[in-house]
C-alpha cells in the first residue's frame, strides 16, 4: 500500500464537492475508547466550517477519506500554549479506526504542519508552527505525533479529559532525533 496522504480543505470546495467530502467524513469510525479523546468526525468538520478561525480538512489516501483534522488560528492556548497567535492549533485529529496502524497518523499530522505553514505565508499571520495537546493516556496518539516531528513541550492540566502533553512542531523540516 502507498501510505501517502493529502489534505482536502473543505473551505476550498464548491457546495457539491464539500457535500461529497462531508458524506465521506460521516462514514469515518472511532476506534474503541477514542470517544474520550476526539469527538464525532462529522460534527467536528461542520463546526470547523461554521467558525471563521477554523480550517477543516479531510485526510485522503488513494482517493478515500482516511481521517479528518482542523487547524485553528488564534486558539493555541486551548492546548496549553502560552499565547494564542504564535502557533496554529491542531484539533479534532482522527484517523478512521479501519485505517489505523498504517502510518496515516504521522503523515496526516505532518501534512497539517505543511498546510498551516502555507496558510501563514499566504495570509502573513506570523505563526511559527503548530501546537496540539494529546491525552497522556493515549500512547498511539503520542507516538504518531512524535513520528511526525512534534516535540513534547510539557504537561497541560486544563483539559476536562485529564492530563495532556503539549506538543509543538515548528515550520520547516522536523528536528533531527
């Protein structure tokens, strides 16, 4: 299998194409226990379309939706970051349970960083990277983000879902291990 992915920006599609992508998002499934880490994929995508600061994406591979994510501007403190504007917030990241373990998590997270960098350059907004928080009890998520080049920046305890790790990846190539 070719594990390459690309991101489809729901904001950049016409109504018909967006409806088709939302149909694919509605078919994504959470794995056992994932509801404690991430919400319903369709609701997340629709919330992303309803708020100007959010950019929802479908993660595709070989013409099929394998996941979903949202980049949000001006909201980095939600992940325990010291300010809202120096980093994009990566939220609502989900790989379909039937596609997990195939490398799509790290590839999708790395693609999100590349997309955020392009958005920052296009709009001149000045972010320097992407931040997220991941539950400490989610070893698969922690591993996927590390493999995508995210660095652990400490603990965040402000989440109702329990202790989180703040993870950040700056724009450009990931740091060498």
